C-alpha cells in the first residue's frame, strides 16, 4: 500500500478521535502541511526513478527524510490536538 494511502487512513481515524473544533483545526493544519511534504517526497522519488547510482540513492534519501518530516509534523499536530482536548 502506498504511504499516502496509509497516511490518509491514519488521518481519517485520527480525525474521528478529536472532540473539539479547535483541536480539529490544529490537526487539519498539521495534516495539510504533512500532505504537502509527502507530495514533495513523491516528486523526488519520481525524479529518482530517472536517475542511476549515487544520484538516485541521494534523491531517495532526501525523499525518505521528507517523509519522516511529514510524519513528525503529523504526529506533532496529533499531540497538540490531544492536548487541547485534554484541557476541555
């Protein structure tokens, strides 16, 4: 399964867990930012498909770093949303 599909499913499940509109807005903003980063990673991976050797490996590493960054952004948004819900 493609990482984007997995991320979308995880996002949908996380959205269902939010209680407040404020938390939902925070989580939505983080998801949107993470989706943009994931799209950058996808474009890099497509570029790597047209490369060989060290250049391809370098671009793949950059794409993986972006995917990790997207995951971190999404997780931070989830944590902020959870903290907002806990305060209420």
